[in-house]
C-alpha cells in the first residue's frame, strides 16, 4: 500500500510541478505524501531551472546567451533567465517568428518602377534595364506591366537605341490597344520614326494620334487636345525638315489660325518666316518680320529675323534699309546678351559680317566701314579681331586713308605673340603675314610718293634767245 501511495503521490507532485495545482482524484491519505513531495520539489526548483548559475557552476544551455542580453531594465527578466518555463507555454527560443504582415506586391513593383525611372534619369541605364526586365519576367498586374514596359521604352530612347524603343512601343500597343495612353505612345513613335529618317511613317503616326484621340471618350479632354495640337505641329515640322517649305508654311499658317492659348505663336510665326525666306519670297519675309518685331520685340528669335530681314532687303536692292536692321541688331548687344547672349552674339556676328562683306564687294565702303566698326566691339578674341581689323585696313586703303589703314595693320601685328602662345590656326597666321605685307607696302608707297615729289622738276624758265631764222 505504501508503495502504491508513494507512486500516486509522486504522480500528483509531478502533475503539480508540470501544470500547477490541478485537481487530482487521490485518496485522502495520499494528499499528505503528495504535498510533502511537492514542497520538496519547490525547494529544489531554483537550483534546477530558475536560478542563474553561481561562479564555478556548470552553465546551462542558454546561460551564455543570457549574459550577452541587454540589461534587465531594458528587457523583461523572463526574456533573460527563462524562469517561468511551462509545458503549457512555448519557450521563447521555441516560438515561431511572428509572421510579417503580408506585403502588397503591387506596391513593391511600383517602388521598383519608380527606382528604375530615377536610375534612368541619373544615366544609370544598365541598372534601370536590369530592374525593369526582372519586373517584366514576373506575373504583374496589367497596370504595372504597362508602366514597366513604357519605362523600358523610354530607357531605350534615352540610350539612343531607337529601333529597340520602337519595338517596345509596338509591343505596348499590341498588348494594350484600348489603353488611354495610346495617343501618347503613337506620338512618341512618330518622333522616333522622324529621328530615324522615316518621315512618311512619322506622318502616319501623327495622323493616327489625331484619329485615336478623337475616338477616346475620357475626362482628360485638355490633355488629349494638347496631344492633337502637338501632332499637328510635328506634321508641319516634318515637312520643314524634308525641305518641303511650301507645305510646311501652309501647315504652320493653319496653326496660327487656331485660337488656342497653348500654341507658341511667336515660334510658329518665326518658322513661317523661315519657310518664306527659303522660298525667296523676300517681300513677304519683310512684311512678316516687321509684324513680328512689333508683337515680339524681345523674343529670342529676333536676332535671326533681323538677319533674314536685312538679307531680304539687300536682295531687293534696299541697302540703306538693310543697314538699319543690321545696326539695330549690333547696337542691341548690351540689353539682349543678358538673356540670350550666345544666340544674340552669333547672329550679330553673322548678320554684320555677311552684310558688310556684300557692301564692300559692291564698293559701298562707307556703309561697310560703319558695320565693321560695330563688329570690332563684339568679341576680343584673336579669331574674331584679326579678320575684322584686316577688313578695316582694306577699307581705309580704298578710302585713301593710309595712316588709318597702317594703324589697323599695326593692331594685328601687335598680337602676333599671342598666336604663338595660343597655338593659333594657320589661317590667323596668314592674316598676320598679309597685314605685315600690306603695312610694308603702304610704307613703300609713301616713300615712293615722297621721292617722286622730290624728283619732280618744274617747267623750264622762258628763254630770251630768239629762235634761229629760217634760211
């Protein structure tokens, strides 16, 4: 009986140790044994499970791990000592990691597309390409696949892989023929075809933009209206690039008749005048340019139009009026150079140089001299100063002013050392040699005139002798 009681008491104690004070169906005499055994086990519990080992005591598994944990003030004690272990609870090391909240694959794909776009803008084409191709290999929703494919086409275009970009855009239209972005894709295809020199295919795409945009019934009306307007301007530009100036002028004129605030009317009007100049319609160039100057006095296209207007006037024999436009262009340097410096100076130099050369060849030296005086102040570089000074010297020679001509040639020779230091072009060295020759020639010519004047004898004095009489 005692053996049985001991066994039942041990089982009860083991049940208490493992699970707490549960109700056990034991005889009354067994409770004493069970409680005694349980008290003994409680006294030995810390040494077996809960206490931190003393120095020299063998460390339990996990004890070294506990000594490396943060201090107890930062972490609950159970996380350090595992003191309250229970069969009803999983040990901290046995607990499965809490599953992370499920990620939305669409958000992750969108983030990668945005990252690829940033890589493309920063010229990291290889990294952007790898990211986009990896995305397209996965099963993406149609919206994200469309965005990734379009970004891949833009990447190919930025890399100047125009044929590849065209193939990607064609695949885009095949996969998403009813997508609202179709007009924009068609417009981009037209621009790429024009870059490739396929002008007829480009025109077909521009007309397709207008047809597709009209068939779409969407809320973003202004956006598609702008696409149609751009397609119309690209049609006119395509004719202009082909040298079909009559057709281009006609299309640009149609654009000017539209009452839309989005149209850059000054730019379109400027292109019309360019077409008229290419068609040698000088009178129309002059009238259109005069209207442009009235409505757009500070436009960046003004210097080129001044040049075209002056050239048209010169072709019509109206040199004095052409000179007025050139002088206006040259005198506007200070105000205009601050906003459009490089462009303005270029057209000042070109217009002044061409008109002045024509005047010089025609023998209009005074008007040519007036322009060259202005040209000399445009640029202080050797490449500009030496030719201008040489032309000034020639003009002064034609005007019989050898002293001023010599002064102009002297300016050129004074900068000869700069040619050696700067490693100048042979043409500039040739100008220096010619200036030296002209200066020496003028000096010789002056000495010769002085010598001739010194040697020139007056008429012989009258003689008082009578001529011999005839026999």
